[in-house]
C-alpha cells in the first residue's frame, strides 16, 4: 500500500514538471500570463503622486532620454519607475500619460481577460511596450491602483491598464502628441480604467468630437426622467462632477459627459438640451465643465 502511494506521488510530481515545461515559451515574452499572476512576482511598489513628488531619479524612469518613444523603438527600454497620470493630450481627455507626458495606447488585437499582448517584432518597434523592472516603482497620479496590472515581457513587466497591455508610439515626438490615436482602426489612447480614449460613436469606434459652436457651459441640470421630469439636480463648477440622474439634461453651452465615474469610459460632448438621455448610448455618470 505504501509503495503504491509513493509511485503515485512520483507520477504526480513528474506530471507537474511536464506541465510546467509545456507552459514555457520561447523566452520572447510571457505575455500569456494574467496580470494578477505576473504582478505577484513583480515585487513592485505603488506610490501615490508623481515621480518628482516622490523624489525619483529622473534618469531611471520615464524622464530618461532613452525612454522617449523614438528611443525606446530601437530596443526594449525597462524603467526602474513608471508614472501613470490621468491627463489630457490633444483632444483626448481623459487619457493616461506617462511621467514625461507621452500618451499611452492600447491595441484592439490584444486581450484584456486574460491580459495578453499580440504586438511583437516590427509591431513592437513601432509601438514600444511600456516596461517596468522587477522591484521597480509605480507612481499613480489620478489613476486607480485597481486598474493596474502587469504581464511578463522582455525580462521585465509590461504595464496593463484595465487588463489591456499599454504601449508608447514611436511617432509621438513630443509630450502631448496623439499621433497614434485611431491608427489602423485598432490603436487608441487608454483611459484610467482601460477604455478607449476619445468619443465613441454608435459604431463603437473612437474619434474626435465635432467642434462645439457654443461657448463652454458653466452649469447643467440633470433630471431623473425623460422630458425634464423631476426630481432634478443642478451641477456646476470646475473639475469632474458625479451625475445622479440620467433621464434628461438641460444645458446652455457645451460640456462633456461620461459613462463612468470620475470622467472615465465613453464620453460625448453636448451643447444643447437632451430630452431623453437614453438615446446617447450610455448612462451618464459624470460631467466636466471647461470653466
């Protein structure tokens, strides 16, 4: 009986070794790992605020000259620290930018669940993966920690946002550039929760909003029911405001509304009353005025 158990245990151990060998790849990338499992072995530290606020060495992270998109395109750049900021770049607002102000992008041909990159070789030259070293630091500036994950790649870890691996674009030459937005219909700036940055139309594609013809709004009233039925809530002032009601909207001037809290997810610029907000394709959760 004892001998039979020993034989079974040996076979089970051999099976684990064989399974481990089958799961190994060619060493080029471990992108098939989920962000949660990769993060467990990353030994990364998260800190609130910007890199400069935390006295990070500018030469070891996003601010290093060799970490700019064009330089990173020549060979994989592994940073000792990365900074993820919820900001604005071009017409993308919000969009995640790095510590040097460059836009971060997601790729529709990747997958978010599980987190996996499908951008290698020439693709990764044009779109350098955003990499942080094991034991590195991640500075969060307006981006929730819950959105951030990692996958193994190039001996380091590629950052994921909302499960999506993120990249720089080699043709972005200065901070704030968004030259990668919409390229091939598959590349888009990434929002703090991993969505596509920009306005989303009925076809699900992201693009620039039409230019408003009205002045910026300073306030708006949201109603619980279509056709401006009470109860209602008036909102105004700078910054992103949470929206309680999503039945109808009265507004004078233009403002941007979002489907997610904290001005994240799908967005739409409105500049006139909307009698039935259900027609816009999403439930409004937040609004931002330009004042």
